[in-house]
C-alpha cells in the first residue's frame, strides 16, 4: 500500500469491557510520534464485543479516528480472529506506524501481525521516535535486565512495535476532544480458528492494584522474614500504597510470587517507590525504573539502589522504618 500516514494503535479492553490503561499509554506515544511527523493523525483500532460505546473515551485520550470492529466473535482475544481484524483496520487507516501494548495479548498479536504484513517488529519497546532523516520509526528497548539498549530502525512499512507497559504516561482524558468513528466489517470467519477460548481468571487483589498505586513499598531479601512483609503491608495501608517484592524475597518465601517486580515480574511507575533492603539488581530495576521518585533504605552504602534513587537512607531498616512510620503518624498521614 502506498501513501501511508500517521500512527495506528490497537486498543485493549478488560473482560468487563473497560479500556485497559495501556490504551492511554499507546495514545500518548502515538501522539508524540504523530507530532514529529508534521502533525499526522493518530487512529485507534477498537476490537471487541460491545466496544463501540468506548469510542468516545478513546477519542478523549487522544485518537483522531477510531476504527470500531464490534462483533460477538471478538469477545475474547484469539490471534486467529484479532489479526485479520487488525489487518482490516490497517487497510482503511493505512498508517506508517502500528503500536500495540506489550501485554500478554499484544506479545502474540504484534509478531503475528508483523508476519502477516511482511514487515519488521520491535518488541517490548521503551521509547519510540521518528528519525528526521528517513521519516521512519526508531524503536529502543532494554535487554538483559537493563544492561544493554537496543535501537532498531525499519526499512519496510508499516513499522510495528509492541510498547512496554508504563513506558509512557497516558494523557488526562479530554471529554471535549472530537474525532471520527468508523465502523469496520472485518468479515472474520471464526469457524476457521484452530484455537478456542477456554477461561480467563483475574488474580484477586486485596487493596489497591500495584500498577495503579501512587506509592509502591517494595521489600528485598534483606528484610529477612515474612513478618517484616506484614510491616510493609501496614505501611501500605497507612499510605494508600501497594506492596511489592524482589525475586530474591519471593524465592525466599517471605511473600507471594505474584507481587514480584522486575524483568520477570510486574512493571510499575508510581510517584514514590520505597525500596527497602534490596540491592537494586538490573533485573529488578527493569520493573521500577520508570518510578518518579525512588527512595532507598539499605545498610550498604555501596548498594546499587542508591545510584538509582532520588533519596536514600543508609542504615538498618529495622531502625529506619519505625522512625519513618512514626514521622508519618506525626504528619497525620495515618
Ligand atoms: C534471568 C533473571 C531474571 C531475574 N528477574 C528478576 C526480577 O524480575 N525481579 C527481581 O527482583 N530479581 C530478578 N532477578 C534476580 C536479581 O538478579 C537479584 O538477584 C535480585 O533482584 C536480588 O534481590 P534483593 O535485592 O532482594 O536481594 P540481594 O541482592 O541479596 O540484596 C539484599 C539487600 O538488602 C540489604 N540489607 C540486608 N539487610 C538489611 C537491613 N537489615 N537493613 C537494610 N538493608 C539490608 C543488603 O545490603 C542488600 O543490598 C533475576 C535474575 C535473573 C538471572
């Protein structure tokens, strides 16, 4: 296809039909790219069952045009139905760049789409830019737990990239934004699918979801016990935060594996990341380096976490933490 222009993002919705936060993050990344392409447009593919009602929300988050593929066969993600739907949207939108979330679904959709479009794909991308000389996409990602940075340029259109969660901050929704909504008939034949949806289970969360928390309090192996994690939970309750852990702490069974942060765990970017008795290994930092303020407590002044922190206290957490909690109580946060 000739005449490609602008950026297309693929929206994601949760099982209850709400937009997942990655949708806003992709739109923010797309807007940055489109602005550096002399103000080209941002479009979004909204694929699912009963999703048409969400089109205005997508526009409020930054899309100029929303292509809606609304059909019961898209109730659950299957690459065999979503890839042809995305291709149908691409044929109408004809974008230069397609951005997809590096989520469980997007990790499959991105490479599958790239293969079908016979183009290159950058996965788990943390930064996207337009090369001013070629006008093409330049996508960067970190490798080996942040030890290396890989930069990829593309020579075929469209350029496809899956984008690391929390790599971009979603714009505040603007209900006054206007845009175009286009209904697309993807003519997907679900009977040809070789796979079928069986079930989906969301992990039950007590308190605030870690990815949405403004404060994340993370404990490392240096805490030494599961009882110490109970203290972190108290602190999280006081501050409205969520508790995270390093792999070493989770492997030591001081806490569950589900709260592990890092390259093989969850990715967070809160306002405040309180890192307690953890060394700051690159594999851990891959999950929290997007935090606005990292505050470390560690008894080793040479610990790597201090290089990554805005504020730090050198000392035994068993002395520092009670004093910290007392100060919070004095401030009336409790
Ligand atoms: C392929 C691969 C993937 C990995 N993925 C991840 C991942 O996703 N997430 C992750 O977290 N790790 C991951 N790891 C493990 C990672 O390399 C580190 O081993 C791990 O992050 C270390 O955890 P830690 O900082 O809790 O423990 P340690 O490195 O043992 O650090 C403990 C820290 O606590 C301090 N300390 C001890 N006692 C006290 C005290 N009383 N008061 C204050 N400070 C104290 C020490 O000075 C030390 O700095 C991965 C490793 C590999 C090889």
